[in-house]
C-alpha cells in the first residue's frame, strides 16, 4: 500500500492477536512511512462462524454490536444452530474418524474436514463428504 501523503510505502504483515476460534484474516500493520512519518491505518476484519468481526485495537469484536467475540459465542451465522456441548458445529455434530471439521458457515471455501490419520478435505469436497456421513 502506498502512503497517501508522500507515495512512500512500508507494510508489515503478521498473524492477528491470539483468539480462540477460527478467524479468517491476516492482520496488516502499517509502520510509519520512512519519508513523512505519517502512519496509515486500516480496519482489520474477518468472519467468525459466519459473523462479520473486526479488530478494535485490543480485541476482536462483532461488527453489529461491538461486543467482544471472546467468551461471547454465537450460533452459526448461516444455519443458526449453536455448537454442540462438545464444541462441534451444530449442523455437523460428531463425525466418525475426524479430529476437526467446519461447515464453512455459508462460505463453501472455508469448509474442511481434518481426519485422525492426518488427511484433509476442503471446500466442496469436504461438504460432500460431510453430507454423505450425516445421511448415511
């Protein structure tokens, strides 16, 4: 990104602050421009279980209410189901032979299944496998 004041640039990318749950963003931090020392700012945003969220400088919050995401879980933003008591996506339940899985919360690209043997399926392939196991 280019500094709007002097057209200089310096962008550093790092992982976002620790967060319990899946956050599909990478935090972009702008250093002061070496030429004019003006710091460019931006909003760091993403989605958590299908809900738009943003980094407010010290924590992740929901866009719609400004409430912190930590210790304030919401049901799936796509199907509306809460997590199971075991912590699985409500629409998935417990799947045999699976370590971790995500329905994608309305975003097919975000769906995945991680199997106990270390293999992984993602996207449409994961959703197809999930449906086969749930229905059959």
